[in-house]
C-alpha cells in the first residue's frame, strides 16, 4: 500500500527532476532542446513514479484532476506544496551546478497568457485520457508526448513553461505562467470528461 507521504515525496522528486532538466537546457549548451528534454523527462517520470503518485509534477494538472474529483482537495494541497518545494530545490541546485539562472522572459501579455493556457491544456488532456483509461503501458508516451505538443504549440508566443511550479523554479512567476496553465488544464480536463461522457 502506498503511503501518502510517499506520494508527496514522489511529487517533490518528480518536479525537482523536470525543473532541473528544463533549467539545464536553458542555461547550458546541451545537445537536446527544451521541449524534447521536458517531454522525455515527464514520460520517464510517469513510468517511474506514476504508480506512486500519478506523476502530476505540475500544480495545474493536480488542480485539474481535483476539479474532476480524481484526487482529494487535501491531497491536492499537499501535492502542490511538494511540487513547489521540488522546483525550488531544483532552482537552488541548478544555480549552483550551472552558475547561472535561465533568461526567461516574464510577461503578462494576453498572447502569452493564451499560449500558456493552450499548452497546459494539451498536457492536461493527455493526462486526463491516461487517468480515464488506466492505460499504464502507453501512459508515459501519451503524457510525455502531450507535454511536447503543448510546448511546441505555446513556444511561438511564450516561454512555454506550462507548469506553475517550474515557473517558480525558473524565476518566471507571473500571472501568465501561474494562472493561465491552471485555467487551460481545467478546461481541457473537463473537455476530456465531456468527450468521454458517453463512452
């Protein structure tokens, strides 16, 4: 039986990993792009900690699933706290490892807001599909691929962070990077519920 503190620890660890991966691609000359690094990292996390916590590693995803009653509000609050702690830990370690902070543009422009909401919505739609179908075998591919798609769509108009915790870890906390992903994720999760209502 998975204990709750194991779930919270898994969320902190997972968010730490994805934040550090994104941090590294933004400040170091790595032979891999940020969308690929983020998608691969999330896909791996789904397979490695998915059975412990669900591998949300994103407050927007957690809130969207809570709105569908897939996770209790109490657990959601602890998940989000753990995710933020993991992201801050990655920020501190990343600054020490790489000796620099990522140059992320902070903007509350409407275009950025919409792009972040759309990108996070793509991710949340994929997550909601996996949760609904309980498909472990392809879960990492679907969720990691959904994040890659979301980043690809959003990147033309924003920094394409799509994750409030990662935004904090990158020093890019703003309404467009905190609130927009939450709104997009909730809308996408409920769209998924509507589409599957008769299935």
